[in-house]
């Protein structure tokens, strides 16, 4: 998952989560909340881009983009002064769209290894049982019934 030299990247991820939890707990109703959240998000985004910890290039890109969307989303939602305007609504829906796209890409990245595994299982099953392409269902069932396994 991570590059060998960055085997402890989970510690960075946990530090980011703890920092955001600290900010949410102690700066909740103050004027410093937005600045503190932006600082944590920007620092972690810079660290993520500097080290690019994942072996897979696409996971690095998805992680960076999700952090950018999180940063943009926080700034859009904290801009309450412009609430109710058309520009705010367009900006809000564009951030929603980015979130949906990022979620779909992340789900696809997670689904690809699972699909490869399923394809390997099916291929090994076909190899073990023989190919079933072009055969009718009852012919395949008859072959399987004759098999002593």
C-alpha cells in the first residue's frame, strides 16, 4: 500500500485526524476555527504532495484531490456571508459534484483489485473444470456430474 520507506504513513494520517478533532473541539465557536482548519488542511496537503506515500500513482492522485475537495468544501461552507445568493448555490453544488466524483473514483480504485480477484477465481474454476464457452447449460452440468470431484 505505502512505499517501503514510508511504512509509518498511518501516523501522519492519524496526526491529521487528531489535529482536525482538536481544532473542532477547542476552536468550535471562535473566529479562529476556519483559519485553524485551513492551516491543518493545507499543511497535510503539502505533506501529502511532497511525499506521495502510496505505491500506486492513482491512489496518490485520488488522495490529493480528495484533500483539495475537502479544503474547498470547508471554505465554501464557511462562507456564510454569501449564503442565499445564486453564486453561493452554484459553488455549493459544484463542490457537491466534486465530492460525488471523488467518491466514485475512490470506489473504483477500491473495486479494481476485487474485480481482478474475482476474475482470477473464475479463471481458475474454468481451468479446473474445463472451459464452458460455447456449451449449453445442460452439457456443462452433465460434464460436472461425471467429474469425480
